[in-house]
C-alpha cells in the first residue's frame, strides 16, 4: 500500500512540476492523473513486457486496491473545505446568492458533461 500511495503521489508531483514548468493552465494533479492513466493503459496494452519494467503495484493490482481504499474514504477530504467555509462566513453572508448561483450552474454543467461523456464512451464501447 505504501508503494502504491507513493506512486499516486509521485504522479501528482510529476504533474505539478510539468504544469509549473510549462506554465500550463491545467492543474498539476489533473496532469498527474493523466500520466497515471497513461501508465495503466501502457500496462494493459503491453502486459508481458510491462511486468519487467513497471513497479509491482502497477502490475499486480495493488494500485487499484489503494485507489479504491482512498475513494472509500474520500468524504474525509471534504472536512478541511467545510472548516474553511465556516471560517469565511462573512463572505458567505455578503455573496451567498452569487455563490449559490455559481455552484448550481457549475454542478449542472458538470453533471451534463459527465452524462455526455458517459453516453459517448458507451457508444464507442458498443461499436467494439
């Protein structure tokens, strides 16, 4: 689990370094997640060869187990954000309606993008 967690954090670090070095407007963790996805796709496409040069958690399913454990406890990561909101109650009181409108719009757009992506990927998978 420690090696798997290290790989996840290393991918995030590489993404952060790439984003800052290149001055990209994309957050580093997003780039790191894309890097990790690339490693996983490479692992699945070159199964016999990848076992020789990729670390064991990427090959034996340890990374997936650690990621599932992290996702199971994802709600704990929202505690600092909740505390931050309570610390800024004055901003919430003065701009509450605008914040609620922006949150509602962004959640709606995110859900629509998610549904459209799911439908597109589902159609692509059905063609195979």
